[in-house]
């Protein structure tokens, strides 16, 4: 069974660059990857917060958040 990986971002240039790197790097045989643009999907901000995301871009793998770069704080996206 594949693990879930969710990449949350806000659409800024840093986020888009990280998304492109992620698309090339993630092992699709091991992970079901989902890209969530929180600027366009504001209804998912609370989901990101619940997963421990404090700023974007961030990748959540198996419930563990990994912050890629200090970008926009989740509070700034609300």
C-alpha cells in the first residue's frame, strides 16, 4: 500500500520551484502524491494546520510535516 504525501503551497515562486523539484524527486511507486495550492483551496488550510504545517511550502508524509523553506505562514493565508 502506498503512503500518502501531500505538498502544501501558496503559489509563490519558491513554492512553484519546490513543487517542480518534488514532482521529479518523489517515488510514485511508493507514494500517492497530492499537490494542494492553499491560495486556491482555502478550505484545506485547517487540514494543513491539523497536519502540523506552520508555513508553506511544506510536505507532509505519513502524518509528519517537513517545512521546505520559510515562506508564508499559514496564518497569512487565512
